[in-house]
C-alpha cells in the first residue's frame, strides 16, 4: 500500500504509518517478551479445565447412548415379569411402594378412629333453645330486651369405654385450643354492679362461652337499616375487647329468627354447633319486638329494640342418666340476637342516634355472652336506654371480664 499514492486514511488525512517499513530488520529489532510463571500456570489451568469439560461431555453422551441401548422396547416384558437380571430391583421398588401405601392407610385409619373415640366423661347434657322473655322490662321510651336462656340441661349416659355424645351433638370442635384465645380487657378500679344470666352448679361461677375456641356468627341482612353492618361489626369488636373472646364472622344467612332455635343445625351449618344468629327483623315477624302498648301515657310507649340469649351444653358427673341436677360444668354453645330494623332505622335518623344504636347492640351482645340486667342505671346493662351512656361502664366491664375467663371444655 505504501507504493499506492491513491491510498488515504478514511478521514482524508495522510497515513501516519506511511513511513513504516515492515522488513526483516524491523521484525528482528522487535522486543521479545517471555511469559511469566504466573501466565504459564494460568494457561495450564485453562487447558486442564477445557479437557475436564470435554471429558464430562463425552461421559454424558456415552451414558445417554447406553441408556438408549438397554432400555426395554415395547415388546420386552422381562422387566414386568421378572425373568431377567433386572427383575429383583424392580420387585424391591414395588414392595417399597406397597409398604409406604400401607403406612399411609394405617395413619389415616388411626386418625378417623380417633375422631369417634371421645375422652372419658360420665354424663352429658344439652340445653334446649332459649325460653320466652320473662317480661321484666322497666317502663320508658325504649328498652332493651330480657335475655333468653334455658338453664335446665338434658343428660346422656356414657359407656365404660368413654364418652357417648348425644345424638343432638356435633363432633368435638377442631378449633379447640389448650389455652384461651384472648385476654379480657382492663377493669376500672372498684368495678361496679353486674349480674349473670346463668350460674354453674356451684352458684358462684357464671356460665360462659368457651374461651379456647372462637364464637362463629352469621347475620341475616333482610330488613337491616343503612349502616347496620357497621353497627354489628363495631359492637362485636367492643365485646371481644372487653371479654377476650374471639368472634368469627361467617357471613350472611337466610335463616329467619325463631322462638325455639336448635343449637345443632347440621343441614344448614354442617357438623358443628350452630353459629350465633344475628337477625334484623320487625314486629310482624317477631312479635316480641316493637311497642307493646304500655307506658305512663299515650306518648310514652314501651319499645323493645332487641333481645338476645344463648343455649348451653354440659356434662353431669352423676352416674344416674336421669338425674335432673347437673353437677358438671356448662358452657354456652350457640345463641341468637334479634334486632328491630324499623326502630333502628328511626333511631339512626336522629342526631346522635348512631352512638345510641351501637350501644343498644352492645347491650344485647352483653346478654348473648351471659350478662343479665341490673337496676343500676349508670351501667349499660340497665334495661332502659339512656342517650348519655354509649359504652360499657365499670360494672359491665367487670362482668364481661369474668365471662371471658370461662371453662375450656374440649369435650363439648
């Protein structure tokens, strides 16, 4: 190229190497650089690594070809019949699979049997549905309801091998824990007036829900006022905070309120105690709601905004299955709360009505978990509604804390 006068660099400038002559003298004058020992070691390692990779690739290819060569064909039944040298390993793998299957079946069988072999308890009984209200309302513009509960349990005989659950009972709860799920809230110093709906045979301890399992509830929304869902949610949360009991909302239901509701409804709710039913209703459907015509004057009419109660189950230690006196512990297992939709809608339309409406639902939930009416008008569990009292007072909180520390009875 140096003899070609037409050659120029791409930029149009003269070639800076034009004067260089690459002849033998130039090559001989070039500096000879010997590789260092570190360079030679690095080159050797790279060569060894390439040979190792090539050997691994060749070994994998050979193994692949061998597997193809000795794999059985479609007509080769020797592996299935055990007529060749490969039969023994295959039989061994088959027996291992059969042994594993037998172990799994045994574990499942033991688990199933365990569900039907209860622990040893002498005699069991279940309360019926709540009774009608006793009718002890205090006159006023509006009142809460009396609670509903049946304290007389039935009994069932047991066998020598363990617990015989009555026909009207579901299986033992799979949600039962060994310790309470929550802790009751703080109680103001000194406490206050409170009462309980149902007492244990000792006459001192109240009947309560099992704190070691959650309380499930469903809501019938038909006839609910605007904001009804929020009222129930906030009231349930407040009772849960005061008692430590855990509530689980199972959603909506179309079950209507009834005077005699069974505690076990397997066709509707499956193999468990029926969830608490919170139902919005009206005086036509539920005659115990609304005004009953009483009062000091035509302008003062008694209004029942709602009623609530729970049914209990328990066991008796008396060996006589016909004994009417239950000496064992009882727990609430289900219940119901019925609220007057039209009256709540009217209350919510008034100024400050939401706080009063929420307090009313809290009052009824107090009945549900076991609180009774008290004559102290400074407590929320007073029968009459006071617009100035919108939360549980000291006596209410003390009673709710006691109800949150009931017995944990996994057998019921």
